[in-house]
């Protein structure tokens, strides 16, 4: 990393917090979420311009929620907990790193299979999907890293975050932090 880039990330700007402080805030935000059986997921995308990555991810989550939660999603509006963060620059294919919580640990195999099938049915989804149980907070440190992100503030896909019941207060705290 060049000297000026590092300096700018550390001091921030008049417009908002520095990249480093923003990253730490996001990392702490994620670490405070209570997951049942979280999975570390990487979803690679084709670069098609007419459909946004965020829209494609929303389509994927709708498919996954519908296929895995079935009537709980349709009738009662239940959703899987998900924290999506996008990466990719000119030399790195766009991809999502995310944490997706499986509320039914006894259905892990079905969860992984349904997740892969749902991703492969999206327009931008490539067959390269990595899914592993999240055993520690190292995955959180990895997905919030500053490298391979042009701007950490634009990397967190806040539109597609789904928190566990009662977790909505976090987003209000986050909005206050950005002021």
C-alpha cells in the first residue's frame, strides 16, 4: 500500500470516519451479532453490467429463504440472518464474502446444498461457491479487511443485511456513527 493511501485511510476526511475506524466499527458490529450456526460463504460473480451485484444478491437470498425456510418465509416473513460484504477491483473478480446463519444445525447438509443451488440459479452467479462452518471470528477479520476493496464504506451491502429478530437497533447505531 502506498504511503499516501495509508495516511489517508488513517486520518479520514471531513466527510466521515477514516477507513480504519469504519472497518473496526463494522467488525465490532458483526462480532456483537448472536448467530446459531454461522457459515462463512464466498460467492463469485460474473461481471455483467446491466444487473447490479446487490440486486443479484437480493434475488439469491429470496431464493435461499424460500427454498430453505419454506412456509416460514412465505407466511411469516422469517429470513436467514446474513451479513454480505462485496469485494473486487479491476484485477479481482467481484465476489461476496458473507456470513449466513443456519437456524437449524441438524439440517447443515441441506443448507449447504440449497445455498449452492440458489446461487447457481442467479444471473451473475458462478459455480464457484465456498461454504464452510464459521468456527471463529477470524472470518470476520478477513471479510472486513481493507485490501481488495476500493472503499470499505461501499463494500458492506447494507441493503441486503438481515439481522436476527430484535437486532434492528444496530442499524440505528450505525447510522448515528456515520453522522
